[in-house]
C-alpha cells in the first residue's frame, strides 16, 4: 500500500505526534506497532520496543520495525474464517449450513448421536456449538480447553466429542476448538496444509510478505492462535476485506452480526461485528484489526500485554484517542 501524508487522506497533519504523545504519557501500555490506512493508503506507521513472546516462548526485548513479525494470537481465527470463504467460493468446502461430521467420516461413531450429527460448520464459525469449552484458565494449563485440545492425540475428535452443555446455536461460547475445526475443514477441502493454502491464495496475491505460523506437536498449524505477520501485512489483509478484494461474496456474510458475544458486541463468522458495518479481529495481548468501512479506515495494532487485565487499553486508545479525533 502506498504511503501518503495524513493531510492527503483527510487527517490532521499532527496525527503521528498525537500517537507519540499518547505513548509518552503512558496511555498505550506495551504498544508494539500501529499501521493506519485510509482508502487504501497508509497514513501512519509506528513501531516501538518491548518484551515479546512467540506464544508462550519469551523473546526478550524486541525493537520492532516494518519487517518484524508479531504474534496475532486470536486474530488468527478471523483470518481462518477468511480462508474458509476463499475455499467456499472456489467450491472446495461445504456451505456453513452443512453438518460438520460429513467432513470427518473417520468419526462415524460420533455421528451416531443425532444431536452431534446436527452440528453444522456454521455452528463452529459462530462459536455456538453448545459443547463444553472453557478457556478461562491460563494458556499454559491443561485446565484450559484449548491447551487440552493441543495435548490430545486428535484435536478435532477432542473438540467434537465434548459433552453438550446447551443446544447448538443458542449461545456464543468462545472456543479455539471451533477455529481448529474450521482450519481442518479448509485443509481437507483444498488438499493443502492450511499455511500453504493461505500463502497461495491470500498472502502472496495481496503482497502480504513474510509470515510464520506456529504448529502443534503434530506439525499442524494452530488455527486458533499461531499466525505471525507484520502490522503492515495485517493492515493489507484488512484493506482487502474492506474493499471486498478477496472472497467478495463471502465477506458480507462473514462480517454480519449473528449472535451476541458480550454487551454491545456481536459475533459474525469468527469476526466481532457491529450493526454499523464496523468489524474487529481481536487477539490476546492487544492484537487488533479494526475495520471502519464508513470511514474507509483500517487500523492494525500489535502489543505485548499478553494475558493482562488491561490489554484492551492500548488498541482502544490508539483508535479512539488518536485516530478518530484526527479525522478532519
């Protein structure tokens, strides 16, 4: 994406200084990187320094720059939903209304349960599977359902055999297991490893640049949390979603509010969706991709407040205290 001055994109000329001032006064703790684009042109690119991790592996102090890859954590889920849409539009995966277990014939025993056989891909995409799942424990503990899934010999079976705690479709229940299923569906349908499909069909065509994708002990990449991109690469994907540049027939469906997530926030297909058309991808530590189509605006934020109680502070401050007030 071309870089232009803030004034040429309808911002106050002091936009970079506003962000610097926010950081100096401590209003954006553990902020690592920011890329702001409007109407497809980058107007602000900022990088800091701080302690960082690759999942649970500490990297020590990192001085971030345009080419530094960063964990996206659960922003990964939203990009997996986009990959599903790319596969769907080329006829390589079933529609969201199709039963999940038709994609996993190896689990015929699970399909003998009529209620389990009725679980659809859409239930996974909206995290309304009705299955027992709890990620409230630390992401280092097997008491956390996502970690227990990664320790299981078969992650998809582990998810699909969880006991029901409510009827499917009734309530949003945050689930990395749902993302693992969608990732597996894409891999099965395309005949490619998920990371290879992403490289061929999304990252290379958009010029996203370098990426890494952390894998589990079985070598399968973590569809719930493992992707690493640069902030500019993340912003480029956000711009493609905003412009319907990829999977154009899918994006409207993906970003449509479908189920309440928490007060004032709804969930679409693995994206947080607003009634005004705005959308957000969210990851642990302060990773955010904000899409504001009414303003032609994309804001990508990376940060290092992993598992912190105030990890929403930095990205919200960047958006609400710096970027939006600076629009002329």
